[in-house]
């Protein structure tokens, strides 16, 4: 394992071509993160690596640059396969790869995940792709129907491998790996390193370089509070804490899907701007929920741990855990969602009687004993905060050549909306989402439904 970080660690010290260096500069990367500095030299040499690094450490750029550096653009067959635990993470990874490939001509990245019609994926595969990013189940489905040709595959990436094992993908992973060429480069990334990962790593590579990157999360910026809810319902506790803290945004983590939906429903009934995210939702609902929370159209996300993987939220005011997580690694991942980028964060855990044993295990890892606090009563004048934005969904996306600039142009053409009234824009394959200030949502909806964009009409609805 390695923790020695080269200093200074600049991308132009690496054997990358000028096109990729230009992409790195355009992405705003000034120097390498520890995981990039430790893994990229080895990756670019063509060696296998097994990297233990936290989420948000910059690992996606590390394996993306490794893939793109040896891509043969003239060969339109899959040369790299990236496996992810969830569709949300797969789409995030694919978007990151596309961003770094912008200075290269016609790099085709195809996302293959469940929850979307297979017919369009079949058509895309027939047209060819350089890089495939997907979830194990859907990749295996396509392999079973002989729709994927791995004869030119040179790189296999297992991203968040620990989560894939937790979700029961062991057999699918083994079946997919068996279909890949033995003469390939294997890159395995995992936030934790349980025994299952050790077994998996031995199965995919016998001579991999093991790299462990120390956590870059500044834990001193995260304050942890633990509240005793032995005699209080979790619903009431979450409500009081939200009214007391008044966070701009917050994730409430639950251990079960049923509890997630129940708490979200209760919060909405009390006037909170809250949404639920869990595996029982249809994929379309999950996509809409993720977008609304990330663009500020909902202040509170009530989620299970697996469903929240792939959420790209740079700044999060508050994390609430409804009871202790199933294990200490998951607890660490939860609280690491707040206090990022040097900002201060608050992580609150609700402790019931059944949590005592897990709390004591956590206490053994801390520098001071855990103090159980009584639940605060919210000030009488505090009300649930309303969301600042509304999300509008357009019935067109990348396949219609729709770009963010087109949407901005349509919204500002009569000069009643300015850039300050428009929030985040996300364009997917078949859909596009734009956040608009609540005060201007009705006018924005009328603009988008009332005229053409790039010569086409796109049906738009408020979520």
C-alpha cells in the first residue's frame, strides 16, 4: 500500500498528449489529487491497479485519462468497460469521460444501464462505441445476446467495487470478467477493502499494484451530534432538527426503503420541501428526484445509502442519520457528504435503544466518548424553508442536439428572465432539465412551451 504523494504533482509531468492536457486545463484541474498522483503514473504504464480511495477523491479522472490516453479512435469497437453499482453513478462517470474527451475527435461513450428501454441501447451498440459505462446487470444482458464485442477491449474498470458486492453483483461481475480478454488492464477502485474485495481483486488480477490513499476529508470540519430518541418517534425528531437547524440542503439517511418513503411523506405533509430516493422508485422518478435535489428545487432528500450513490453535491449543510448505519464504513460515508471543500459541516445521528452496540463500536474509533444529547425543541417562529427553484423538464435532449445554451437562449429571449433567474441545466440523452427561480417558473414554462428551440417544439412540464 502506498501513501507517499509526489510533490508537486502536475498533469503536465505525465506522458499525456497535448489534447488531453488541454482537456485537463479546460476542466479546471490545476494539479493532481492524491489518488491521481499515486495511481496515474502506474495506470499510464499499462499496469493493473487496485485503489482504495474515498468517494470524491478524483478517481474518475484518473481512470478516464488512462483509458483516453491509449484509445484508438479509428477502431469503433469497445476498448474500455467501466462497471458501476448504479445508473446514477454510471451516468456521472460517462459525463466525466466525455468532458475529458472533448478535445479528441468523435470519442463515443455509451451508457448501458437498467431502467431504460433496451431497444435504443441495441441501436447504439450497432453503431459502435469506444467506451462502455454501465451497471453489471444490463451489461450481462447484452453480452448474453451477443450484442457486445470485446475483442478490442484493453481496459476493465470496476468503480466502487465494494458497493457492487454489497448489492449482490458478485456473480454478474464474475460472468462479465470471464467474457473479457485475459490480456487486459484492470483498474479496481473501492472506498473500503473488506474480504470480498480481496477475493475479487485476486480474481481479476494477480499482479496488481495496491494503492491506498489516505482520506482527504478534513474531519475537523465535520461536527457530529448524537441525539437520544429512545422515547421519541424518528419522524418527529427529524422534523424538530430541520426546523432548528434550517439547513439550505440536507440528506436524511434511512436504513430501509419503507422508512425512507414514510419519513419523506411525513415531511411533505408538514410543509417541508422534501423528496424520497430509494430502490422501489421507477428509474424515471429517481432521475427526476436526483436532478431536483442537486439543482436546489428540493431542500431535503430522504434516501437509502445505495440510492444516494452517485449524487454529485459539492456543498451539503446537514446530514441526518435515522438510527446508526449498518456498518461503520457506511456511517463514515454518510457524514463525509457534508463539510466538503473545506466548508464546515454538521452530521447528526439519531440513537435509539437498538443502536447502542453499533454506537459503542463507533465510539471506539473516536477520540472522545459519545455524548447523547436530548432532542431540541424548535423555536416557535421557525417554519419549513421553501425551495428557491422549480425544475422544468423538456422532452428533448442530446439526441435532439439540444444544448444548455439553447435553453438559456429560449428563456432569455424576451429579456424578462436574466441569468440570475436560471439555475443548473442538465441535458441527458432524451430529456433536459433546467432550474428556474420560483417567482419566474410560470413565465419560463410558457416560454419553453410556446416557441421552438432549434426549429423543434419540446413539451415542457414543471416537476
